[in-house]
C-alpha cells in the first residue's frame, strides 16, 4: 500500500505569492502549520513584516494530517490538572481551551475558509467496564467544578451515538467540533498571505544564531535577519532549534480511510455524526469524513513500520469496533507526528531569545491556532504569555530529538491497557 493522506489529497492548494527570500523581516516564523500561520496572520494584521519559513509546503506536517478533532481540554484530565495546579489555575486553563475553539470558529467565519467546520460534539467511549466509573467522575467534575455540561451514557444508551457493541459506556461532550484539517490549514495560509505575510515554502532552516539587533536565520540558499523569531515546529522541530528539540518527543500517529460508505451505512454507524475516541492509553480515534468515509486512527506502532503493516493493524482495530466494515476497502493510509513534552501540556514562552509555542499532545487544532495568535500578540507588544500551568519547559535527559525509548513506553502503556 502506498502512503496517501485523505486530507491533503482532497484539499485545494492555497494561492501563495512567490517571491525571493527577503534579506530581513521584523519577525521570522519557523514552521508553516497552524501555529505559524495563525501567528503570521495576526502579526501581518498589526502591520509587522513577517516571513514564514516552511521546510516543505504549508500544512505538510501534523496540521494537514490530523484527525480534524477540535476538543476542549488537554491530554491530562482536568481532575489531574486541578490536583497539580489548584482549582483557580486549572479552571483558567480550561476556559482557555473554550476560547481557543471560539477563536477557530471566528477565524473560519471571518476568512470564509471552506473546511467543513461543524459543531458536532465528541464521544469518549469506555473500552472496559472498569472505565465507566472514570467517565462518571469526569462528568461530575466538569459540571460541579467547571460549570461545563456533558452527558453520560450507559451501555444500553450508546446505540444512539454509535452502532457498536465494543464499548461499555460513553461521555458526550457537546462543545467539540470537527474540521477538514488540510482545507483549514491551507485556508489559513491563504488568509495570512492576503493580510501581508510572506510565506516561503521548501526552505529548511539550518541554523538560528544571535546577531546585532536580533537573529540571523541561515537557510539552504540564503540568510535572513529578523528582530524576533517564533518557533512553530512542534513534532517536526529541526536540529537548528536544538534546545527546543530536546523538549518535545515526536510520537507517530496513524490513520486509515475507507472507500466512501453508502449514506445508509454511514448513518447507521454514526447516527449523529460526532467524533469518537476511547479510554485506552493507546487509544483509537475515528470519525466520518465529509465524503462519508470512515477515518480510523491510533498509535499503531512505536517502531519504524511499513505503511502496509500499519494499515493492517488499524484495519483490525476498525473491524473490532465496526464488524460491519470487514469487507470495505481501505483507500488511504498515512502517518504524522504529535509532540509530547514531559508534563503532557503545551508550552509557550521564550528560550534563548526565541519565542515558541508547541507540545499540544494531539489537541493542536484549536490550541495551536489560538496560542500562535496569542504569541503573535506578545511579539507585537500588546499581549501576555498565557498561563498553561507549568513554570518550566524541561529538556529530557539523554534525548536529542530521536525517541529511542518509545518502544519501551509503548510496551508499558500496552501493559496498562491490558490490566486496567
């Protein structure tokens, strides 16, 4: 099977004016995904000269390949964040994620981005009977501590959301949304360019060094001087940003997409068109695409593995959830990288003079867009660095960008899923 991404193959390429790399720019942004393009749009609208350097094409990494889920919250559950940070800071962080979703909705509306944005809601599915209690506790915490309403479903009730006997209960979050991720990121690139940002594709950054009045960014063909630099590279952070590269672990996430399903079958499988994930540590996540395919993803491997093997693993998982799809062809299979800091929280700030925003742990559609915008406000001098709960963005011992330890981590979480 040839690796093909459903999202990038069904999104038109943006119209980006081509121009030589400028000799200087007020701000250089490294990375042309959600973070970088959102920041570029905000900076350009404030009248700054901003240049985005993308080593491939815009949205080439996770921004064009993710599942398109737009979710409140973070990788850690909010109960855990309250234990870590206290009720006030945890509540503020949760509100930030709701603000992020509304920021995405407003951006799509204001820029008229055709990206199949829908407020569909999300369903978290209990993979084992013992996981139902955790969903009950989560629903109670969200309501009582954060004033956020969800709906808990027992095993006999989940049929209204999904035609599967695999799960034992569910939590419905009505605030979640979905989007065609590649259409969204390419629409954002067109928006940033319309507002005056320069976007330079196929320009890998080789080195970033201090210079009088700011920085010099060395690329393959030329150098560019900038007063400020924003690193927006997440799971694709290059060696040129070695200090940041040691602070985020790139973890592979994989997806497959079926041939288009009949409208009747699609409606039967997912009656309300929501997005889904389960409660395993090595979870499955899935949804219907706008053209009625089942898109099914997960952490299929923690070692280098061919795409045919990945597709077979995910197909088996999909058939476990939906035996009805056992004879449906798989037409797309692809991979991408999410980025995990040690504390599983996103980080924003400044390191060695370079601004950064990264580490979204699979929650990046809304958070990357919003935090890119917020960091642009900081760079422009009219914003504050958001409080994301961590005082330090810690480097990982014995890690230089290659995640040699992931097979051990994967084995540990498989064991936890087995015994939970």
